[in-house]
């Protein structure tokens, strides 16, 4: 039995991944349910979230298997680079691990305050965040293109754990402001140690987050990462 240290994607608490975890029965799952949960949007950064993962992984007497989806994938990679002794292996699922050219573009757009034109943060800002009830939210998500391919249990988990009771009805557990802040703090430079990490990167081939140029850059620079394509889109876990 391995200990799996799981880290979620931006906007999706770890508890919404029960279908994935069911495939990992027999292993112990450790996860921070909501990364940066108690931080104000202005205080959020990827380095602190990496430290949170290291603290969680460091509580065990044996190295863990780091598994991360999207945001959680890059954070897992950074954590393994910073303290490799804590990890026996890592598996990162469709992480936004972008080429140097794409990160330069993001830096420029960020500097002139138009990052939202190309970043998911633009869509996040217009995301509906309040609903009269979880039942109405469920119907709304069912009709939303973003959730079309969700396993029914995953959608149910998202309604259960992705929403909390608010002053009037229910609202997103991870607020729009937090989600946008995480996108806006996406790293545009990486520590040198990150390129030496050994593990597996699974990337989606439908509506890809990682372009061909990104994959070629990863293959050249992350020689210890095994790349595996997955025949679905970004939210496949």
C-alpha cells in the first residue's frame, strides 16, 4: 500500500475526486481539500501552496506518491523538486507546465493588465457563483457545456463539496476571487531543480491545455518525466 498525496485543480476541492479515488482503493489517500483555503486572494501564491503540500506529505514516515491535477500537478512537481526525499514518485495530470515562450507571453500580458484575454481567469470572472439551492445548481451544471463529460457521481460530488451554504442560497466553496487569484499567480519562471524530477505526466489530447510546442519543450527539458497521452479533455480525472 502506498500513501498518495493528492492535490486538486483550481476550483475543484479534493473531495470532488471520489470517482478517481475509488480507482485507488487499497492505497491511503492524503489530500488538502482546498488549497489556499484560509488565504485572502491578495495573499495567494503558488510557492505557499507548495509549502502546504510539503507539510502534508512530510507527516508520514515513508515517502509518498505525489499525484496532482492541473494546478495540483505543477505544485506537486515543485514540491518534489524542493524536497525529493518526501516523494517516491509523482504522477501529474494535465498540468499547465508551459513552454518558455508561452510563459513570456503571459508575463507581457500580465504586465499590461490584459492577461484575462488568454488566461482561464477571464472565464472565471464571469462564472456564476450563487444559486438558490443545490438542486438548482445541479440542474444548472448539468446544462453547462463545461460539465458535459462529468461522471454523474463527480457532478454530484461537485454540487455537494463545491458549494457551501451562504447568506442567501448556496455559493462556490472556492470563491471566484480565490480562483482568479490562483490563475493570476501562475508561475512564469521555474526553479532549476524542477527539471530534474522523475515521474509521469499524463496529458489530455482533446481541447489541449498543453500545446504541441509545450509538449516538445517538456520533452527537451524534463528528461526524467515520462509523457503519456490520455484521449479526453482537461477535466478527465
